[in-house]
C-alpha cells in the first residue's frame, strides 16, 4: 500500500520513485534504475506510513558483535523545540514491584512499547539539502571514529528558549506527583551533518545507500541518511572524506565525497525527531506493530471479546520531546479496539437485507463505510475510506512496471492471499491534504479489497450499548498503579533486550528505570452560590448534585407558555412527566404552567414538523418533544425547524428515559435544570474576581464522515461578570480547515452584544480555544490572534487604549497522565491539581490541570497553552480562573474537564454541524439552546 509522507523524506522519495500502484508499498516498488529495494515478506508486520515509518524502514538494526550494520535511515524532518534545561536531571526510582491484577493486568503480558505520537511542528521546514546550514551551537567534539562511550558524562547543554516562560504559579497545597514521563540522558553533546556526493552521479537512492554502506567500518553503524545528507553521532577524521566503491551490478568505480556541513546540537529539531524514530525502531524490536501514526500494539497479547466480535490490542503511545525538565520520553498505555467484521461483511449484510429496497442498497453501503477507518491485517496498516468503486472489482487490472496485473493476481503473488469474491466492489482511499503539501505531488488513489479490510473502532450502536461498553472497559480502564507497573515493565523489556539496548547506546542515550517524580499544587475547593443566598462547597469530589436538586437555582425562569408534543400511545408517559415537572419546578424556584399538549396520530417526521410549525409563535417559550424511539432523522428535522425556521428553545426526550418510575424524579430534575438554562436562567454561580472581562470559547466541528461538508466554528462569549450568560455565533469554512477565517465577524458581534448588555466594552478578553494540536499552535497564534486583535480597531473606545487579550489553547486529547503518590502507591490526583513545570513545554507558558474526580481508570488532565497574553494576569490568576471556569457548565452539577466556554462552544458547533446543518437564528443567540 502507498504510505504517507511529509515535506521531508517522502518528497525526496516521490521525486525518484515511480508512481505507486494500488496495493504496492514503497518498499516493493522497483527503483528508477531498475534495482529493487528489499521486498517485505508476506505476513511480516509493517509499520504505518508517514515520515516516521519511512525513517524507521531505514534505521539499522543493532549489529551482531564484530559485525558492522548494513542499514541506515534517512533524515527526519525538523520538528522539535530548543532546550531550556540540561539532560542530566535524575529522578528517584520506585522500589515497589507489585504484581498487578484486575483491569490492565493484560498489559503486563506484552513484550513492550509503542510508537510516538506526533511531535509539535512549530514551523514546518523543507528537508535540508546539500550545503544547507542547520541551526547549531558550538559543541565539544566527540571521539572521531567511535560511538559515544558508556563512560561519557551526560550532556549539560542548555539553549535559550524561543519564548520567555515567565514565572510559575504558587497558590495551592503542595502534593507529591508522578507522571508518565521518563528521563533520557545523552552521553554526547552534538551530531554531525555531512553532504554525500557521487562521481559519476548515481540516480537511484537504493544504489546510493548500498555504495555508502559498503564503508560501515568508517561511518559506523549509527547513521541517518536520505541519499544526500548524512547525520552521524561522531565526527569523521577529516572535513572531507573520499570513499571508493564499485557498482555491484555494472562493476563501475564510484567515488563518494563525504563533506562536513555543520555540527548540530543533540537537542536540535532533527535530533529530537531522530529520537522518536529510534523508539519506533525499538518497539519494532519488541514485536510491537505500529498502527496509525502514533501508537504500537501487541497482536500477540490481543484480548478477545467473542460475545461482541471484538478484539482489544494493548499497546503504548510514545514520543520524545524537550520539556522544562529536559529531554523526556512520554509513554502511555493505549488500546486499539478492532472488530472481527470486514468491510465485505458490512456490504454483504446490506445487500442481503430484504428490508432495504434494491435501489437504496448502494447508497446504504456508501453511508456505512465512507469516513470509517479500516485495517489491512496482511500489513497492519490503517486507512480511511474515501469512496466505494462499484465499477472496479478484484478482477480489474492496474499498471505496473512489468505490465498490467489484476488485483487478484497481485495479492496472490505478494501475500499468498486468494481472493474469494472476484466481483466485490473496491474501497478507495486517498492521502489526506496534509500528506500532499506540495503542488507537484499528485493525488494518488489506493484501492483496497473489502474482504481483506477489517473495521476498526466502534459503531454508534455499540457506543450506545451499555453491555458492550462495560465489557470493553474491563480491559481498557487501567488504574494509575497498574498503568505505572506496565510502564516499568516496558522499561525493563528495553533493558533486557540486547538489540534495543544496543540501539540506544549507539546513539548515546540512557533511559531511566521509572517515571519522573515532581511536586504539584492543589487548589482549594470552590464555593458554589445558589438561590436564596445559599452557598456550599464543591467538596473534595467537585460535585454538588445533591445541593442543586434540593435548593432554589440562582435565577429561575418561570415556564408560562410552552408546548408538549407526543404520540397518542405515549400520552400516559407525557402526563407522568408533566406531573413530576410541576412538583419539582417549585422546589427549584420555577413555576410550571399547564402546557399546550399536542397528541400526534403517528410518529412520521412530517407529522412532527407540521405539528410543531403550527404550534410555535413568538409567545412560546419552549417546545418539549417526546420521541418513542431514538431516530436521528426525526431529531434533526425538529431541531432544524426550531433552531432556524421557527426559533424557539427546545427539549427532546426519548420516552424510554422517563418510563422507569423509580428513576423518574431524578431524570426530571436534570431535565428541569437543563430547560431553565436553555431559557436564559442561571443555575449556580462562583466568585469570579475579575471585573469587566469577557470570556470566549471557540471550537470547530469537522464532519469526518462527509468530507465535502463545510466545517462549523462555534463561538460563545460571556455577557456578565459571573460568566453565566452567553452570546453565541457560528461560522463555516472549507472542508478540513481548522483555522477560523470567519472568526472576525463573530468576535465583533460578541463585543457589540457585550456593550449592549453592559453599556461598556470589556477591559479584558480571555479566549479559551479548543481543538488545536501542537503542530498548529504557532499558526493559530499568528492567524487567529491577529484576527481577534484587528477587531478592536472597529470600536472608537479601543483606538485610545486596547483591551488586554489572552488566548489559551485547551488540549484535551493528550496522552499525558498525572499520578498522586501516596506512600509509594500511585492513584488519581484530586480535582484542582495543577502542574506548571518539568513536563511543560520548553518554549511556551503552559500548565496541566486536573479538574475532575474519577472513580474508574485514570483521570485525564487538560493541557493549557497560553499562546498570547497582554492582560498582565499572574500565572496564579490564569490557572485559578481556568479551574473556576470548569465549574460553570450547566449540563453537569460538577466540574467538567475543560472550561465551560470551551464546552459550550463544542456543544454549539456539534449541534449545528451534525444535526441542524444551517445557520441558527440570531433570536436564540443569547440563550444556551444548544445544551
């Protein structure tokens, strides 16, 4: 299969290799001069495509004693950051080796680790060409001809940060913590970059490798080479070294000139990327299979869940990066859920279903598969389904260098696989846009055989099935202690593997035997203010469900004119719901009047739409609709009507949720609170000390299953000091585009609304931006912050003095974990735990915050990265404010993982992008109708 690549080594490959054919990997393609690179044996697990796997394919295995290695690896694309601290830090090693049991114990049966997650790319660069100068620092030279010796002292190199870190926070009680980071020590202080030229010139990259690697006794077993540029961990004796080789095919004499270009720091971007490639190689040594970009799993330790036809592969996620604490390896336990159903099985189920009209079956197949991820077991690669070709079958042919060949014959020749159904349609997949960054690279289509592609992940039906999720969670919810034990076993496996240890020593690296230990802080529990001046503490679990359901809300909204829609057969359930609502409402301070009830003769979509359209007018406060079953088409149709055509807050209820009399009171209480919030009421408040400050949340929804759809940006902005009332706007942009080009219009509208409500513009604006990965931080800092800043010039008041602007990126899809250390045992840290050192980035002001209490598995912190700050707030202020905002999400009487503005923006973008699919009416903009 065709792999993926970036601007670096993949582009160099693409310029020299012929176009890949469907089902052909880069390693199976013949070279431009007719020579063939090593072909992957059938059944041998391969890593996934991309820059990392390309480098990995060329990295040498550790040589046998007295035997020079014959492999090499190409140059990594520059990615990491510069260092702030030395690599010589050490950490206390845990002495306990308790044998784990229960959830997560299966991890300890594995042989080892997993591949790195993507490293942050601040400014993507093209790969260095011959003679290009790489950023460097003056370093002490190593032994000229040998890899770094084991007795060499660890490096003490320090570099100035690209951005000032500023002071750290001080507020809070000190607690002992650990994290899933392991220190790496380097015995060398620099690498050496060389250019390699050939005379006469050699076009084939494969031949260039062979000619250079004939001199492994001179260049050594540890090297990085892409056909032009060579990196070595040691310096050659001369600035220019001439080598002489013979073409093994033609016998022609070739002169190689190896010229010194630069001495580079071991903490340069190239080196840090190289460390990530090195750990991919180590995981391969430990019999781990890379799936996707960032993770490796152990098929040998697969856990079968036969009752649901699922498999769980345990594994690890790893990445090397420079942090405040030096060079660290992040390693976390991961799991891959695979279905034992193929894409062919999905197709067959649809085509054999007699209840589906013949004319709709192809459409159903397309809907069921497009956008889904699949894995091909013969090479353990994952792909995203982009299209289904019903005109192409396994009997169809494609062109190869040797001539046309059918897909059936190709898979038989390459993998020994016999295709059973010769008439099945083909799956079409294409590289993502980020894998085709240059205009010269053509979009290449890859064809897959459905019966050889297995579905990954869970279907929506599985996710909604409590039994399925519970059975999966038994294996995937790992406690902090079991997680820590699994990491220690992983480190032991590296040390016990001679080949893996040799790989590290060749590059002058040492890895510590346990995770880092550090000190964190815990904020005090917040005070929650309810109606009638009642106040309570959020408590150690950050939950106030009991208090909110037994007291009056802060700002109740009486329900005097509302509509209740239900089917005839659900009349009894509707009346039970209303009666309970009337009892609970006054306890919350809400008066609930009799609704206008509408009983429908049937539950067709058109019946719901006509009834609601006729019932809603400007005086109606709320529409409550009871659905007998969970049907997306009905929900979407009614929501679209009430969000756009007939704007009115609405509440959709599945009758099953109000059918159990034992749970009815609890369910109606939560629905009542949600309705009050949707109508503009306030449920609770916190003490927010900042005055005249607007809090903004921004998130983007991407429709993954419908790639041609436009992405939706949701923006919410607070309108009062307590940050409990919000104004919302949405904008749309092109497919797959994360940056918000329409942000300016939304932000200006929010500032105008703030002025309308408060008769003054805000002095400070604090933006919480969700959904931004490390590689996009620099771009968002330049693009979105610029858009926000230019909005201020629209207002006369700001022309004399600009407001303070703080933009904080909130990352929740991270692999970092924090553990509280209690008498040597690792457990979940309490809510309010914060860390702003050691594991934080070297060149950004950032911090990790644990805001939730969890009873199962391991809690996941959120990562806050301040990419712009002119508000002049102290670190303590920003960190405490972030924690306070996690208490203000009105759909949950407890803390949420991210600040409320982020969560509101996420709910808004998802509702409009997934269900409504059109711009909502501005009449609803000052209400939380999207809860």
